């Protein structure tokens, strides 16, 4: 009886710290993210009834028309295919300190404090040359390409737009550049004053308005 009691207590403590807590999240038709009591997650393929990853810190959403989501380990980032749940770019094999979702075939990743862009084969397409800004509102753009342009920050924390080759098409001189509206127009800010860019990066309204929506 003492052995059974100790085993039961040990099992209960383990389950409390590491067991499933069943706050799951649907990722795609076949893939679910299973949550655990230690605030970790595992990716589970419902079709094969098997886990496809060990425990991870979190898994991002994906952008429209892309299927690779960012997953996080401590101080490492990688990518998972949300349709299969399989790891495509292994976080443990790379030194990506931060990573953002794929868009138009490219994803921003940070290594040694600099941001570059990779493709789905983990090949560097745009070298690690850009500075990450803690001022950026990640929910507004998150270093994502829209119609061939991506908002990017320089060493002073100012924002401009780059093309898919990493060239500046709009020099970094704004405090913020938001993701474009469905119409293609972008809101820009300087000193809390609002303006608008069109889809070809031309300034339609300079940053002299109290608010634009």
C-alpha cells in the first residue's frame, strides 16, 4: 500500500506539472495544437494520430496562401507545416533568435541581432543586414511582404519599405508604416501625425493629419 500510494502521488504531481490540460487549438483540418500543464504545446496530426513535434513554447498563425508557421523553443525559432504538422525548418539546427511568418515565399528571421529573409528551403535570399526595432507594432506588419514590399527598420529605428531583393524602395524616415489596407494604401506616422502611401510607395498624404482611418 505505501508503494502504491507513493506511485499515485508521484503520478498526480507529474500530471499536474506536465500532463495535458486540454486547452487545444485547431491549426488546420488535420492538425491540432495540444496544450500541457507546464504551458508547453505539441503539434498533433489527427489523421495519423501521432505527435509530430516534441514540446514547444508556441506556434504562430500563418498568412494567407502560406502554410508554414513559426514555432518557438527557448532562444530558437523554426517552422512547421500546418497541413501536416511536420517540422520543415528545425529550430535546433539554426540560430534564429526571432522569426516571422512566411509571406510571398519569404520569411524574416533574426540572427546575431540582424534581420534577413529565407525561403522555404531555408536558403538565405536577403542577407542579414537590417536592424530590428522594438518600436514596431508587430500586429500591424511583422516584417511581412505585401504586393512585393515589406516595411523595414534601419539602425535609427525609422521605417521604410524594401523590395524582395532587399533594396530600399522607400527610404527609412517614418516612425511607423502599417500593413496595407485591402485597397493597397498604407498608413504612415511621424511624430504621432498620420499620412498615407499608395500601393506603389508614393506619398498621397504627407504626415500632417491628427488621425487617419
